[in-house]
């Protein structure tokens, strides 16, 4: 059994809340593509099929989502 210190558990919860808060602020298409890739392990082609977009459009959405998340989270991670 892995032992996790309560402080580490709380810190992980805080980081998760901040990350998911940032994901929630993404434009809908970016958020959908990002979550399909990261939580459902969908390929870009699968995301394209689901969202009825070209694979190039999905690639662009994912790049913009990652860039936006980086901008939103940069200040948080600078404080650590």
C-alpha cells in the first residue's frame, strides 16, 4: 500500500482543480478535442470523426488548446 502524506494529497487536489479550471476556460472545440485526446486516448483521426472536422483542424485545435493552457497555467507554476 502506498502511503501518501495528507499534505501531498491536498497539493495534488489543488493542482488538479487549477488544471481542470483552466481546461474549463478553453473554447468549447479546443476543450472537447483536448479532453478526447487526454482522457479518452482518442487519436486525431478519431477526434476528427467524432467532431466532424478534418484531421488538420483537430491538430490546430489541439495546438491552440495546449498553447492556451500553457499561458493560463504559466503564472501558477512560476509561483511553485
